[in-house]
C-alpha cells in the first residue's frame, strides 16, 4: 500500500473520530476531506471543488427536495396528520391492533408526502404514543410501530432518498419512484400483518379501541370524516406520484404542484394562518439547508478520497469477497446496514455508495434495482 492509500484510510477513520466527538456530520466531512487531501496533494487537488459545488447547488432535480419537504411539513404543521391518525384509528377500531394499523397507514401517507424520516417519526410519535399507551398498548410495540412506520418515508415515493439516489446513479427519478412502489407497499403490508398476527395471539398487547369510545362516533359521521380528512391527502399523493411515474411532469414540477396542493389543502380546511405558515417555512428552510450543506461538504471528502486512491482500495476489498456479484451485493448491504447505526442516509448515499458503484457498474448490475436495495 502507498502512503496516499494509508491517508485515505486515515481520512475515513478521522471522519468517524470527529463523529464520536460530537462534531456535526457536515463539518466532519469537510475537515477530514480538506486535512487529508492537503496532506496528500497540497491545495492543487481542490481546484475542482468550485465546479463540483456549483453542480450541486444548480442541479435542477435537487430543486424537488425543498418542495417535497415543504409539502410534508405543511401536512404536519396544519394538524392534518393528527386527524388522519384519529379518523383511521376509529375506522379500524373494532380490530385488535387497529390503532397501530392506522399509524402504519399514516406513516405511508406521510412518507409519501415528505420523505423526511425524522419529521415523520417525531410527528407520529408526538401525536400517537400517549394515546396508544392510554388505550393499553404495550410500550415496546407502540414505540416500534411508530419508528418502523416513520422509516417508510425512505422507500415510499416521493422519497428524498430516491431523488438523491437517482442523481448519484444516473437513473430517472420516475423510474426509481415506479420501482419503489411495490417493495415499499410490501414492507408496509408486512408491518400491518405483524400487528394483525399480534392481535390474534397476544391481544392484550394491542387491544381494540374501547366500545364506548367507538359508539360515541356514529358510522355516518365517521364516513364523512374519512371523506373529508383521508381522501384529500390521498388524492394529493396520487396526483404527485401519478404525474411523475406517468411522465406527465418532471419531479421538480410535480413537487411544486404537491407543495401548492398541500398549501391549498391547509387553506380550505381552515388550518392555515400566519403562525402555521411561519413554522412551515422555518422548518422547510432548516431541513433543506441541512441537506444541501451536507451535500456541499461531502464534495471535498469525495475528491480527497478518490485522489488518495481510496477507490482502488475499495475495489481490492471487493476482490476478497467470495460469491461473485451476489457476494459483492450482500457485502455492500451489510456495510450499509452497519453504517446506518452511525450515519444518516444522506452521508451513506453521497459518501459510501459512490465508493462501491464502480464495482457494480463494471459487473453490469441494473442501477435501478441497486438503488431500491440501498433504499430498503
């Protein structure tokens, strides 16, 4: 191994060292990239950096990110998600685990609305954890349902993860959205099936909504609430996804229509006021700035890693893995699984995945399929 290759290993170690010390991810990426890149090459390596940063901030596809974030935050802040949980929960009230099933369904809808996992988990947790526990749900099951349902936002389109993966892998966003629908719904179905089975064999862990609470809401009133509360967000999601997958609109155009639709939905239901709008814009700005700051800070890290010969090291590492292409895939999935304990999806997508990509491109593996495996 050359001295530069040792520096590439040291750079990755330095990045994780900064994370352990509590340094924010973006700053950790930038410091380790600049420090080890300068040690290996001086400042000449970073002459390409302005062009790469310009490429990130002017990427038309990535313009969809803040628009989809706005759409999801608007549905959250205008309390539409809160009503969704309540109405769907009552609609499934007779079923043991029905309230949990409502959270899975809302997780799908919220994930499809925003793709922001942290926002979905926090929102659903704040709205539903206490009601679940008050209704006799096992605390572990309640927390598990909320966390698992919230992460559906990574795979259910229009997912921010899929938009970034499309940019990295050179695939169309519409292709990845179409490819992710069935795996995402299967995953949601597995969560729902688990709750149903739990309700059959351990009914005390996931009790039904009490009879007197169900009787308090007449069937006709419930149907009206479903029509008013559930159908509009559902129609919005289908309109956005349908326009992208059907090739009617580009992801950015569909995202802008989704943001406008969420705004009109909040307005017509009487939930939009100055305070809500201020909170939505602030949260959208913070989340979007965080995502783009990490993408920008990932550029010096990526440049330094390639310049120091890190890609050659990764290729050599894959040569040690037995089992050919399937062995390489399983190895990559195992590495991504472990990285998921420490890193957010943005860093995994922009730092780890590009290291592995040349191996799979040379193998002729379908990039859309690979993207869905990574997202899952």
